[in-house]
């Protein structure tokens, strides 16, 4: 019997406005309250806000860092993973997570989204990339959420491999 907790990645820009930061913190809190493990890139912006929300609500936070220095992690990362891979760390995040939640973001976020979708994993997005023009994006895999709470709910309802 598998009793492993779900692993949810939170992806977004390394710097963000106050509104996005507040939403990311709520996403982190909802992940912790659901008993899931949160993984992210471990730096600032969306990543730090989500880690703060999770860690302040007894959640587990994992930061997959681009450098080889675990001390570069934001102060809310409990398990820093130094990769030395630069943006290649996005591959580690996409492979590790059961599902991703993307909040806004830039090209790093887009690469995490693309990697996850290529792996057949669900990505729940809040004001992130509009991939409708990109072609055959499975609507069961790339889903939109209006609120942080809905994003986590949609992430948790997805059963990897059940398609």
C-alpha cells in the first residue's frame, strides 16, 4: 500500500508583485493544510511566498536550487536540494512533482509547464501562460483556476496515470 504524500510543485517568477505573492502564499498554505509536500525552485518571489505559506502551516517545503549552494535557498525552504544545473533544475522539479501549480511567471515557468505537460502531468495555472494557441494541449492536463484554494483542489483531484 502506497502512503506517500502527494507532491505539488509551485512554479512562478523569482520576483513578483504583492498580489501574486499573496496568492502564492495562499497556495502554499493550502498545500500544507492538505497534507501534501511542496516543491519549488527554492529562490525568491512566488517560490518564497509559497514556501512561507506552507512552512507557517506545518507543511514540508523542498527547494530544488539552480546552484550548488544550499544556503541560497529562501528562508522557508526546509529541504534544499543543490543541483548545480542552472535552469536544468526545472527538469528535476517537473519529474519530482505529481502535479504543478503555475502562478504568473516568465520563461522559467513556461519551461516547467512544458516539461510537465510533456511528461503527461497536470498543470493548474492561475494567470499564467495561455497555451490555447500552442496546439493540442490536453484540457484535462492544462487547467485554469481562479483562486489559490481552487488551484490546490484541482491539483489534488488529479490522479497521475489515471488517464
